[in-house]
C-alpha cells in the first residue's frame, strides 16, 4: 500500500469513529488502548501550553514544534475531529509567520548558536528543522484541500503551506546543499550564515557548492520523509527522486551480520571530500550511536520508503524486525528493554535507551505489536504523535477487516 492509499483508508476509517468521549475505536474493556485517546488528549493539550510555535527557530522547529504538529495531524486522522485541524493551523501559522527574508530572498527561521561547524556568532537556518515541521503541515494541507468543509474554512492556509514547502526546497537546493555521491545523494549543512552586523552572508557563501558537512543518517531520514510527503501531495517527481537517492545511499550503509539475519549501520559516515580533514581523517566520528532513539528515526524512514515502493524490500523489513525483536529485545513483554543495535555497552548518557522498540515495525510483526501495547505511554513526549498514529492505523485495519 502506498502513502496515498493509506491516507485514504485512514480518512474513511476515521470518519466512522465515535467521539473521544467514550467507546473510541469500538474497543472492549480489556483492550489496553481503551483510554489512550483521552490520556493523549490531556497530555498534548497540557504540553501545548508551552507555545513553542511562538518562539522556537532553526533546528528547534523540528525537535520542539514538530511533535505537536504531528500529534495534531494524526489526532485528526484518528478522530476526524476538526479541532485538531484548527490547532495545527494555529501552530503552523504562529511558526511560519515569524520567518524573515534572508540575503538570497528566501524566507527562513535563523538563530545563532546552532552548533555544528558554523561559528556561534552567525545566524543560520536548519533544513532539518524546517523539514520536520513541514511534513505534518503538508500532509494536513492535503487533507484540508480534499475535504470540502475543511477547504471552505482552512483552504487559504493549506495553499499557503504548500507554497512554503516548495519554496523551502528551492531555498536549500539553490544554496548548494544537495550533493549527488556514489550510491545516491544527500543533504549537507552549509558552512555559512548571516552576519548579525551586516545582515549579509558570511564569506563561506562563495563556497556553498563545495563546502559543508553531511547530515547524520537520522537527520537525512527526517528530511527524506518530508520529501515523500511533498511528492504525495504535489506529485512532483523531483521530491520522490531526491528521497530515493538518499534511501539508496542509506541502504548501501547497512551491513548484515549473523549470516544475514540482522542488520547494523553507523550513525554517520563521510560522503564526499567536504567530510574529511586536510590529513585525510573524517571530520565526524564514525560508528554506532549509543542513543537508540536515533535508530528509531532511521527505521521510520525505511518503512516509509518501503510503503512507497522505494529501494527497501519486504526482506529488508523482515531483517529489521529480526534485529529489533530477536537480537535487541530482552524477550520480556512487560518491562521490555532493548540493547544497542550492535550489542555494545550502554553509554551513561543514554543508559535507559541504548536501544528502543522500533515502533514503525509494529504493523509488520505481532510480537513487536504486543510489546508496544504493553509498554506504550500515551502521556509521554513520544506519545504526542505515536499514540494517534497507532490508533489511526488500527482504525484503518479494522475498516479493512469489517469490509
């Protein structure tokens, strides 16, 4: 099933759901998800008082604003309640209208001190932050424009969001941040920014097509998921082609182990001359990251690619399932824990998450689904989007069964 077909099924299923006040999804009292929507709603509305949408810029758009935008989008998909559309529009407008025109005429959301290889005094945008924020906004724009009642109320905003998405792609493409490399292509972080005194580019702008540093896999995968959404909604093939090029590179970095049963890959690998020092050594360390959450992001994107018929096969999904279920998991449904993807020693900084359940695989394996049901906390930070995402997919599955 491709993304468009899935969303169509979700919309049909959501329209048949009862309200959140009771009997959600038609579950029985023994169903562990029976109170998830209520707990999730209390959680997301409470956390939304933070109003990150009114203040966060650059990469924090992704890490602090997008969890709410995803929650609102999947909340609508799980309930068909228009209030989640209104909340997404409120947050998206609050974020987008704070954009500023930059020296090349594009709009961005720059800030100083974003880290990486850019000097702290410069103001810089973040493709990652913008991609993470735009993905649910673009998907909601599509939902709005396909529903007459929503289009009447939110149509102008939806059209504006699609325009922003296309301009953001043009911005980063024109800044020399896309690079075609052996086995595919990827996005790099530029080594220039806006000088706060002159409001012009720093001198690194002249080398924008050769300098930079490659994003690690998890960030590339977030960007690729946004590109898939752009393709799904606009049908412009450039977005699908760019995502496919990254996924080909991603797959080339994945290595099998244990006679092909499991897979493992590094958090980051050099992709071109810009990723090496003068002495030939990589600028960034290469290895498995001790924070297991980054690998969950990778798997989400791999599953999205598979569902779009891109690069990854069912055999790849089965290897991922085996890795997470048979190697990483402690084989306890209640109190489940996961080790690192390479079995390495936990890092004290992430002692509680050297490995995590790869939630995107839950629809593909009954054991992982049981682990998810037994351990998921709909009131957690991760539950902001995971809870309605799962319930929307469950609703679609029920719809298929009863048809």
